[in-house]
C-alpha cells in the first residue's frame, strides 16, 4: 500500500489541486471528475497485478471514500479522475488527510 499525506487541497471550478507528501518527497495532486473515464496516474511507476487498484481517501473519525480505478501509468503529479471521490471531497474537503493506493 502507498500512503500520501495531503498537505494542501484547494477547490477550483470542477476539480481539486494541491500538494501531497510521500515519504520525504512532495508531489502535486489533481483530483477531478471522470471526463476521460476513471484514471489513476502516479508520479512514479508501480507494477500492479491487476489494471484496477483501490484508491481511498481517509480522515479522522473513520471518514473515508474509496473507488476502484484503472492505473494508467506515470505522470508528473498524482492524478485521480473519479466522480465518486470528487463529489465526496466537495462535501468533506477539509476532513480528509490521507490518500491510500492499494494494489497487489
């Protein structure tokens, strides 16, 4: 499992943009709806056994949202395109502080 700590996440017109840390590295993060379908891109390569991985955002008090999203390779940023996550985040923006990527 990969765990990214959300440092900053701002809402714009139809997406969220901010910064996460993974270990000691900082990366930009973009979370938006599924205009191009469900997509997960990471700032480094992973080799999951299955195309789809579980993406979960969590916060205190057992608050979480998760989605099963196809991994589409590497990008400069952490990119998550998911209607479920984007819409939940719109209502709980300041309550989620971790992004977890689970894969085999």
